[in-house]
């Protein structure tokens, strides 16, 4: 039995300009309620966003998801909230081991390298870093304690097949299915597609999720609940990390739409069973998928466009960010070369406008961008507002008589609002 220590570090935070005033309350689409709701955090807004499994580089689907929740972070800060943002790294999981085995590489080295590359990509895209960036490996002692609590409470059980595998009995979970809203056939199908084992013999319920996987030959293992060596299941990992960092009832649980079920459903089941309280999160917010050539962009399909590869080709990360923000975060959308070209042209236009000594009034565009972002992260509307300001500014400076209501502060204010709210730096 081996113990594998691991400590994950976050990335540096970009400076955020302070803007005058503040915007309206943020409204987001809550998957559990099926509608756009007002998110009303206390003085400190709390958000947990599920992180990567580091067996490959950051693709544009990852980036689009993390940009969406970066906007949430920025909107809260603009509203003068402190923000406690937590993100995990699933650095112990089957896909990581399989990729390492395929490539003849140590899984620890692979995970550390890809996590480092992810941090570089997030830095380049100017994503605000999490306050707690926690790897599953470093959280294993806490996870083991949580599994033992569930076992001792009669909410978990071990299979009688000698594997040491431990499952959560969802028949004892009131309201199971409320986060996703899916019926049982849909949950069974998605469980089979997304790493579950609904047809495994010996389970009490086909939808019972794995809490602890007993040690297997050739796999890493750690001391586990009731002395059973092994490694944690996926969903209990996030439940344990969230409970130990920001606690129950946090404001936003975020991730891609492929996490609605099983991951977010089961994370909530585990946490609510451990605390005997509801809800795990006050709003479940999910970003849509990015596609290429008519298919979802995913590692299994091998149709990935990597942020690091685009950066290596000399693409400005701000153009990548603009391209991804040009579509609404809840809309499945395609990545195309034309999308990037349009983003590069938009970026160049904005840069020219904010470099001028005079500009159209900044007040209206600041109000509009704040309103659009507060309305379920309407980035297309926000970009259109800045486009209109840039067009007016570029056209107005060519006029013989500069309008009296233009001022020399406007380009600076617009540059700051684009930076603070949209995360786009328009100057070097």
C-alpha cells in the first residue's frame, strides 16, 4: 500500500479595475428549478466549480465553462461582494490511469504536467483563480472520513464480492433526482454513459453511486474507511471538498452541462446525507458544450482544439476569450475558424477605440454591459454594447467637430469596464 502526497497550487490573479457604482443583482438559470432566478449571496458569495481530470490539455470546451463562471465571479466582485471560489482537480480517476498506461507514463507526472498547463491557460485567459484549489489526492483523508460517516449512519454498504467497494444507498436519499430533474430511465442511461455501473451485480439499487473503490492490482491505493484500502469515487470527492471549504448552502454549483447527472446529482446526495440539511447548493448552473464539425468537443471523440495550441500558434488569448464569449454560455455552439477571425477583428477594433484621446460617453455602455451580464450572463448583448461604443468613437473622432458630450475619460472607463467585467485586457 502506497501513499501519494500531492499539493495543488492555483495561478496568479490578474488585477481588476474598480468601476464607479455597481450593477443590478445577478440572475442565473438554475437547472434544479428550471428557470432563471435571482442569486442573492450574503456579504461573501460562495461558488464551487468542478475542475479538470488532468489527462490532457485544456480544450475550448473546458475554457468556455471556466469563462462563464469567471464572469459570475467578476459580477459579484463588481457588486462589492467578497467571493470564496473553490475548484477541485480530479487527479485520481480511471481516465488519468488509462492515459498514463497508454503512453507508458507515470500517472502522477502526467497529472502534474497537465494541471500545470491548465494553470498556464487560465492565466493567459485571465480567469480569476480559486481561493481553494484542491486535488482529490490531497483531500483523501477528509473523503475517507466522510465515507465512514455515511457507513456508520447506515447510508452506505459494501458489496459482498470481496472487492471492498462501497456504495451509497440512494433509496434513503429523500428528493433524489431533484437537482437534475431526470426520470429513472434517463438517469440509468446517463449513468452507464458517464462512468457509472448500473448493471453491476450486488448493488441494492442500480443507481447507487460508488463511494470507495477497493484496491486493485496495478492501481494506486490509500488507507480507506474501516481499513479498506482503495481510492475514492468521483462524486464524494467534490462533496467532501466543498463541505470542508465553503460548507453547505453555497450560492452556485457550476460546471459543464454534462455534469448535471450523475456528478452534481450525486455530490448533492452525499453532502445532504452527511449534514442532514438541504440544499447542497442554492443554484445549479451549467455551461453548454462547444462543438467542432457538428459534434461535441470531447477527448473521447478526439476532436479537440486546445487553448495551449492556439497560444503556441500566436493567437492572442484575449481573442480566444472574446470568441468564446460571443455565444451565450447555455447555448451549445460550434467553434470555427471564422469565429476566431471575427473575434480578432473585434479585439482590434476595441483596441483602436480605447487608444483614442476622446470617446463616446462611457456611462451608457457601462450600464448596458452590467445589465446584460446580470441577465443570465448575456455576453452577446454585452459585446454588442461595446461594439456600438467603439463604432461611435471611431466614427466621431473623424468628424470635423468633436461632440461636446465626449470626454477624454471615456476610453479609459470603457477599457476598465471591458477588463473588469468581461476579462478582456485591451492594452499590453
